[in-house]
C-alpha cells in the first residue's frame, strides 16, 4: 500500500517509523511518503493560511498551496492510471470505525490531507474529487489542533490489517469491534498476583468453556460500556446464551430484532 501525507508539520509523522508500522515500511509492505505543504507556497514567507471570508476568529488554509501539493503527489501514482482515496481528517466527517479501516485497507493508495487552524478552504475538498475519491473522516467527537494525530491513528488502524504486518493474523479476529463487540478481558502469568486470581476457566484447558466465557465477557463489557453497540446488534446473529447474558445486563430484544435497555438488570 502507498500512503501519502500532506502536512505543514512533517516531523509530526515520525512515529510512522516505529514499531510494526516501521517494520512494514522496511519490508516494503507499506510505502509512506510525507510531504511539506509549505514547499508549495509561492511567497517568501511560505504562507499557507489567510483570514476567513465572512469574518470570525482564526485562519483558513489557502486553496492554492493545497492544489499544487495534490497535483505533485498525484503526478506520481504507484501504478499507471491509479487514482487515490483522499482522506481528510476533520471533526465534521463521518466516524472512522473498524469497518472503515477495513475498507481503506483494501485500497492500494491513500492520500491524507492534514488541515490546521480553522480548516482547509472548502473548495479544496470539492476540487479534490478530480484526483480521486474523497473521504472526510472523524476519529471522535472532539477537536484537535490539526489532522496529524488523526492520521497517525488511521494509518496504524489500517496498516495493521495489511497481510504481513501483524505476525499472528488470528489476533485480528477476536479484537474489539471485529464482531461488533468489545474484546473480553485478557490475563497472563502468574496465575495469582496481589491476591488477584486469573479466572479458573482460563486454566481449565477446556477450550469450549473458555470460548463461551470469553464471549460472555465480551457481551457484558459491551452492554455496560457501549450501549450504542448493543443497539446495533442483530438478534438473528446471537444464540440463546448471548440473549441471556444481555438480558441479565438489562437489554431486551424487541420484535424488530433490535435491543432496548430495560430499567436496570433483569432479576432471575
């Protein structure tokens, strides 16, 4: 996969040289190229922002440097006639989820546009469709100073899905959000620590019991922490035990196949 990142702070992307992402780059699985937007400014101060039309606080990133930067980046495609998926991190975008990460991992070429200040002139986003598909994505309901942190998050979430990046591919299967649930709690040696013991079932060697315990714990954690994920579950995808666990946590399956919260846990 080829990843291009356009930013006014190239040094912010240094963590992409570390850990598994860095190893993937060394192995040629991931080709990351970071570009300084200011090299495409035309004045001696390398200005990339100006005051907003209509008034108001802050500054807005100018369209001319961005157009020049995107022209330069897309002039060198990884394959002939290839078009990139252009990702613009913004709190005004659709949520970046595990499902979106999986979609992006199927793309051969991603271009990230890191905004700063009050954002990028809207005309740049509209014009970017001439280069490729544009996706405005948000990593959460909060505001950052710029898109670089969001790019680090998204690149790591996407790159770890590429074949050869994670040593044990099976570890991707049971992670949080892989099946719509949060992951179950995990333990390692020693079996007893500070008078706290590893659950007996995990020491039993009974793989069927272990799998069921992990499923139950994933359901309980999701029910307690992420009600939005429970409401998104489809009853038809769950077995009787799943329904019992959710009911004990106060979630009732309705005739429409969706869950609603009861008034507290249900007594049995």
